[in-house]
C-alpha cells in the first residue's frame, strides 16, 4: 500500500548493477504523528547552523519559545500537541533553504488565528517584517460572509495581495498546506475531500507556477489519494507491477550515458526519477489507456556545467538511441512561464521508450525549488530586482486584483490563469509571449501592453489578416493593428482566455459604466433633493455628500452618486441622512400635487412593495422585469440596472444570458413572504374549434377567482383555433393550477405561458 506521503523511487542495489531488484516504495521525509518522533527545534537549528548567523538562529529560537507558550495545551485532531504542526512547517521551510525570517513565520503562522496573541505583540517582539508576514498568512476570520465560497475567495485574495508584497507569505502557506495534507487522515471524509479539492485547484497549481517541483508533486499525489481513492489504488498496483522498472535497465542506461559523456570530455552527472502517481494519472486521463504508453514513467536527467554542454549532451544522446519524432522540447531557449528550463527528448532502447532531461545545475535547482532558488537577501530584505522575469506573473496578479472588486470573480480568473496549456507566439520584432492555449489576438495584445490591448482593432497572424476570435498556435507571428479611437467592448470577454486581458477589459467597462452611473445618479439625486428644498450642487460644494457617503459603505460623494445610478442606494435614503426627521415629515405633510405619471403608477400597483429582496440587504430598490414577469416561487436571478435598482428575471428568461455576461452586476435575490400585488400573465391555448369551448375556458378561470384582463380568439381554418388571454395570478403555484385545470377541458390541447404579456 502506498501512503499519500510516499513516492515511487527506483534504486540500485548496494551489491551492484547485476542484481535484479524491483521498484520499491520509499517514504518521503515527512513528519509522523502518533507514536512517531515529532520534529524538534534542535534539529531545525542544527540544519541552519553554518549557513545562518547567530542572530538568525536566535530569531528562530525565540519564535519557537513564543509559539510553544501561546499554543500550550492545544491539540490537533490526531491528539498530538499542536506545536508539532508549526515545527513541521518550519522544518519544511528549512529544507527549502529559506531565510530565518520565513522559518520564524512558519513557527508563528497560526498564533493570530488560534491563540490570544495580537499583531502588535508579534511586531513588538519580532519586528514589523515578521508581523506583516504572519498577518499575510492568517485567514480572514473576523468577517461575516454570506457563503463558504465567498469566505474562501476573500482568503485567497488576501493571500495573493500579501504574496505580491513578499513572496515568502506564499512559501509559508504552501508549507502549512503540505503538512496539513500529510495529516489529512484525521479529518472527517467530507473535510478531507474539501481540503484535497482546494489543494488540487489552488495550492498545487500555485506551486507549479512558481516552479517549486518538490512541493507541487507531493500536493498533487496527496490530493489524488483523497479525491479519487479507487484510481489512486489501482495506479499504485499498476506501477508496482511494471516489469520495466528494473535495476539492470537503470544501471545500464546510467553507465552508457556516463561513458559517452566522459569520452567527449563533458562534465556531468546522471540521475533518474520515476514519474509521480499524479502525473501518470493525468496522462491516463488524457486518453492513454495503457501505462506502457506513458513514455516518461522513468526519466533520466543529465545535469551539466553549462548551457553549451546541454546541447552537446543532446547530440550524444541522439547518437546513442533513436529519438521519438515529435517528442523533443527546448525549454532552455524558451523557458516556461515559471522559468523552468530543460531540454526534453524521448528515445527508444530495445523497444522501450524513456525520457531524458538535460539541464545545468542552476536549471535543476530552479526546477526543484522554483522561485526560492533565485532569492537573494540583503539587509533591507528581499532583492526582487534580480529576477524580474520570475516575478512578472506576481505583478500581473496585483493588476488583476485591482481590476476585480468581487473576490469570487478574482478567484475564478485566478483558477483560469493557473491551468494554461502554454503557447509561444512572437511579436514582429521577435519578442516571445507565453500565453495559454486557446488565446486570441486580444490576449496577445494585452500581453504586449495594456494600451495596445485597449486600442486593438484587428490583427495579422503570419502576415495575413485574421479575425480577433482566431485561436493562436505555437510559433505564430502576431501583429496587432491599433487605432486611437478604438476601445474594448463587452463581446471581447467571450474571446479572451487570460486573466490579465479579462481584468483589463472589465476594468475599462466598469469605469465607463461608473461614469454613466454617476450621470444617472446625479439626475435622480437632484430630482429627489429638490422635493425637500435642497440643491445638489450646493450639497456637493459644502462637502455634505462626502460626509454621508461612508454611511452607505462608499468613500466619497462620487461613489455615492454611482451607487444611486446603479440602483444600490435610493435618493430618498440620501435625503434621510442630509435632513433631520422632523423636516422630512413637515415637507411630506404638504406634498406637491401628484402628476399623471405618478397616478398611473399608483393605479397599476407599480409602487407596491415587491415580494423579492436582495440577500443580505434590505435597502435596495427591487423590481420584477417585464420581459419575463417572474412569479413568486419561480427560480430567479437579480441584475443591477442603472437608476432602477435590481431587476429580477426568471432564470429561463431569454435576456438573462446576455445580461449576465457581466457577472459583477449579478446579485443573489430571493422571494419573501411579504404581500405583493397580483401579476399579469399571458397564456396561449391551442383548442379544437367547437361550440362552447371559449365559454368553458372563461367559466373555469372565473371559478379559480382569477380576473381576466384581456382575451381574444381566432380560427386557424383547419378545425383548430387559438385563444390568447392575460390573467391575474398570485404565484407560480397558482399559475400551474390554472394550467392544469384548463388542460382538463375537453378540446384544450395545449396551454403555454407567454412571457411578453
């Protein structure tokens, strides 16, 4: 049985390469629970000694003492002391050769969330840097959320913001998640699946994007164990039964490569690895039916001293074995987005394919440790200038965060950005842009520069004009055609794949809609204020609108006017903040004469309180859309409209798909039990042309105590006819009852609802 914290590894028998020995399971150096020996602070300090200063060791030791004190008496679900967890996290960080500050934060990462420790105390004892990092790792736990999804999204948004300030926040979080996954067996099954899904969707891809292969692989294997336990077990048994994983084969290939490289005077060392279970599982999911078809179950690595030696070694390897066509990839000349570099080729040895990876020592370190391999620390902290390419993705995440106020939209776009198949496209000057598979010229334009994307009107691919919806492929040379008058439009959101392009387009659209909303809000507010003897210009000039704005959850008067324009705040609410109640009451006791428009609205019942409300908010204008006329009990969605509050549509409304292209304006709405006026609903009946059928229909509806507002009928000329009517109904149940009763009338063949009534 292969545990979640184990890997597959092939090894040579100590007695030499002639002894046949099958694949064996080697446990990773994980931290055990229960009867196993937990990590000790002495082991961590011993590991740091020689590479860290006495001051660094003192910082780590003080963090341990403080963590032990505040976590005293706390236990994990396994029954072990809680202190074992921060110690385990610190040990993982030490194994990644991170700095003393990161390791200290690993020891302290849960104190703000799970103890009575305060941010001020942490900063006072360990400095602002440690305090800031600990806060960055801490979940948002003091805010009330409407859903678990929203809470998760806000936590990830906080994590991303903190990691763009200092990437060490993410390293600590990854180490924290890794140890939690290693001890996931103590949680309830539903919690195991939830945590494994979160790890698979977010944390493992984050580790991959930062190139931290050590952590990525183990997180993926552990997630697979809990998400697909049957597949996991079958895969373990299949890999263990593989006859190709034999010591003599591995030893022979090692020897052949080493002799050939030595003969040509190339300094290199040769390693091998067995593909992780999660990687094999992904290959099989793509349609490969047999493990024998996975070429890189075994891969050999040639680690050289220079880039030139990499290409020389490639030529030697291809001289020794026949390469498999289409299986060569040059990630040295064109690194992956996480800065991974290596030459990949697959060759055939006596009918058995195997993969070779050729790289330098520095490339190998980056492949294993990712961004941590690039770090350079100075007295002032992290020197990010040394590796601007490596950190470019993080800067784009900052821009994405700014452009997406809704955390759930941000998380969705982040997930999209974490799962790209990469395409390498070129500018006309030869600059390479790495974009996700399926990207359009619009994605490419925003990858070049925001201004290029905003003013894009067309594109040329390999010299030919192509539509903006064209899917780019590897090696395409893309030229973007721009115009100073061009602007992004909402249809582009259907075409783009990258979170950067999506965020920039939404940002532009939101800004344009905000400007329009301020105009609408200004008109509505000015009209309402005039009823009470106030003038908007004077209120704005006196700064009174800015004063009341925070009471509505916005910062400035302009934001308040935009909220009025969007329908999130009513002008009457603003009046109630600007005037005392007695003045409002005095003005309302002498109302002006109602105009014809207001009279019509009152007669038709348009001002009646709707039986719908926005979840979690009681002060937003709500009205039912006339295009579909949703009825109480019917599934509904809410859409923010300028000047009219929230428009409520039926989920089956033909306009909903188009409206909700902008998810920022969707809000959750629910039916309430408050009293509402009846709703007119149109019905279309197909009936037989017989005497008395119309009378029976009207009699049945009258028997249901329902008013008929309008009715007309006509013959088709073939013994059939149609009856169209508009009736008053209270809710969906009432409507369904009427339809059922109508269908029982002899000669009524069908009854359908007309949405446009």
